[in-house]
C-alpha cells in the first residue's frame, strides 16, 4: 500500500497533465465540431476535395488557423508529456509496467482525436500539422537523449550513487536491487565502474538499498 502511494505521488503530475490535456481535447473537439458542421453546410459536396478545401480556407481562414493552432498545441504537449515520462521511467526501473500503461493511454487519446480530425475534408491540413508536431517532439527527443546519454559523470571509489528506502520486507528490497542492477550495471561498466548494492535495515525496521560504485582497474 505504501509502495503504491509512493508511486502515485511520484507520477501524479503526469496524471494531472493528462487530465488537463484530455479536457482540452474534449473542448476543442466539441467547438471544432460545431464550427465544422456550420461551415461544411455551404461547401459543394460534388466539387473536388481541393476545391472544397480552398473554399473553407478562403472563407474561414481565421477560424481554421485557430483550431489548427490549438490542435497542434495539444498534440505537441501530449507528446512532450509522453517524452518526459519516458525519460523519468529510465531513471527508475520500479513499476515500469504501470508507466507503460500511462503512455499507452496517452497515445490512445491522441489516436482517437487524430482519427476524428482526419475524417474531415480538412484532413490534409491536420495531417501536415501532426507531422510537424511529431517532428518538433522528435527533435526535442534527439537533443534530450543526446544530452542524457552524453553526460560524462565521474565517480569516486565507493561513492554512493543511489539510495532507495521504504521497503517493508527484505524480499522487496532484493527484487528492486536486482531490477536496478540489471538495468544500470552495463551502463556503468561501459564507463569503467562496477555497480555494487547493499541491503540494510534502518531504525524504523524498514529495509533500504544503497548502490555504490567501484572503479574497475
């Protein structure tokens, strides 16, 4: 129960962001649907798609720009939240399966709205918008990943690099330690360090894990 509470305290900001974005998607979709139903009434349904699109752009340019911008903003922010969650998940191997569920939920929300918008005759504009949004987020990801991976950290012999507390049983601490070592040991070895764990009990009768580094000679 305590572990579950710690998990939600750690990731509640992502849940909050996603709830805000979901509300934004719903409001934008409702307003856009009303606008689209009114504007599409005057479009010649027998004309080619390009003619219909030019008609809407010509007579409803300001409204279209507004909805396109809002959609781009929501899309980009949604993908950025997923990106930050991915980066956060790399720092902690605990409860990664739950983190994946959050990301899947976010992608489903994006997918539903994307499909709904792409079913309109303005789909070429939305398609370009989504591609641009994905490009922007991908560029941010590449830069962030480069900075994250390229960070050359140096450690002293037997330096403490991480301490995880609050385990109720030794088995829980051992499980976390095993997962953490399987995830990070190889990265440390590439930089000339050996990652060593130590499991102890504190004054509150709770177990904790310490990870220290030793220089490979």
